[in-house]
C-alpha cells in the first residue's frame, strides 16, 4: 500500500554564494517510500535533464541489480521522455518544471521490472544566478504503475505578492497529497505562511473540530479555501461531519492573511 503524503514542502533558497555556506538549506523530494531531503546544489539546466535515471532516490528502478540470467539492469532498459516547461519568473528568478516519464523498454518474465503505467517525476527548479544555474526546491517522484495524475505547477497572483504553487494527489481515498507554496524576494523562494489563515479558521469552527488546510481544499488561484469540517475524533473520512468552512485570504509579503471566514453548520450534523 502506498504511503499517503501530507507534506507541505518548506524550502528557502539563497543566492549561490550563500548556498555554498548554508548547510541547512534543503530540497524536498517525495517518493513512494516517503520524504528525502537533500542540500540545495546549483547546476546548469542540462545537468538536471541529462540521464535523469542516475538521480533515482527510491531505488525502485533496480539499476545495477542483476536479473535471473545474470545481466545487470542499466539505463538503456528504460524508455525515458522529458518535458521541460518554463513556469515563469518571480522577483527575477526563473522557474522551470521538468516532467519525466519512465517505463521499461524491455519486458520479460525474468526482468526485475514489470510493465505498467509509467513512473512520473515532477521537479521544480529555480534559477540561482541570472538563469545560468538552477537548484531543485521540490520533487514528487512516483514509481512505475503508481498511476498518479500529473498536475502542473502554476504562478498565482502578480507582482511582489505572486506565489508559486504545486500539488499532487497521492492516489489514496483519504484526499492526501504532497504540495508546496512559495513566495519570492531577491534572495529566492520562501514557504508561504498559512498559520494566520488557519488560526482564523479554527476560531470560526466548533471546538474539537478540524478541517483540511491544503491539497484539494486550497484554491491559490482565487485565494480561497473551502473544506468540510469534521469532529477531530471522527471514525472515518465521511464520519463526524459538522458542516463546511469557506475562507478568503490575501497574500502579503509571503503571509496568507484572512479576509473573511464563514462556517456553515450542517443542519443535520453527523454525530458518529
């Protein structure tokens, strides 16, 4: 069973000289096996696109492993396709998305990989020095036959309050996902702070209740959030429904500030 992902990627990027000095700056990579964090290292765009299989962090591609006949699985045993998409620019930083599709090129009963839906990788790169080098701030990597839908990253808003958003569902029935939202200044991207918005929502909904603060509930394009409200002790995803909350917010200097929050109680709340 695949792990459900609820990560909100929190990454701060500095200029290239600062990146070399700052060992705490990390890229966040989500795989079927969970989260991996790695230091931010700048490379030319060609480094990120050349032979991407060498950057398989999960090991599920079995590169270097021997088949039953003794032959070692190598990169040529896979068919790889890439789409490089410029997302845009915020505060002078170019943002590039790489979509990599990976599937077996050779299939046999004794091969350590099986045919299925292609593995899909989504990586977000941000320029660190006038577009000559890029760092990876976020990646979502699912293996062959995970059957994960692909959602492109987007820029929401304009000017100094524009943000970059990316999310992808985990394929489970719980509505989980892996997502990230960043605002930018001259030093690079920083995680958007939703804590004030979430605090305003908790103040508006009943005590001992909860809501979904990200994933499908968050609409950064229109600066809105809409979520079902449940009891914190609900016994299932569809149990303990108390109503619905709707909130509007605005982004100011990387902070989601609540504009208005409305809780709409269910006329017949589920008390299970």
